């Protein structure tokens, strides 16, 4: 039996919250998944189920009112949730530079991402 390879991306028990004038919104509650090298993952669900928020959290692009409450997200063993922006002139890769999100909807935009076009 061959040893199990480390997944390219491993997300475990990720929870994301937003503070609003009406109180705390629990946008993502304990999502976990793994993606191996060469695999493609599609996340589907109803509008408002947390698909885009999950992707934005992994890429470090949550708006100011949002925060990762708990969980881990490792890309090639590096914790994405602990990465910070690299100092100017640094050779350090920015958070999310090896990951991308592709959102689609009837309008061709990704909620919270500033828009986009479908092709």
C-alpha cells in the first residue's frame, strides 16, 4: 500500500463571520474538503450558501467586516489563513498567488469580487 500523498489544498472546519448593523452573520460554518494535484473542485449550492465567501476567505480577500472565525486552509502545506502581504520589494509570493476562483452566475459575475465576465 502506497503512502497517502498530501493534498494540494486541504480546508478543515472553515467558519467565516461578518459583522453587520443587525448583528453577526454566520456565512460559512465548518466546511471541509481536500483537492489533490490535478483535481478540479466545483462547489455548488443555493444563493447565499457561502460558496463565494469560502473562495474569498481562502484567497485572503474578505471585506473588512468579514473574518475567519475558525479552521485551517493549507495550500502545499502552507497555512493560507496565516499568510500576510509581502513587504514591498520582497520576493515572497502574495497570499493566494497559486490559487484562483472562477465564479459563474446568470449575470456572469462573482458576488463580492467586483464583477467579472462569462465567456
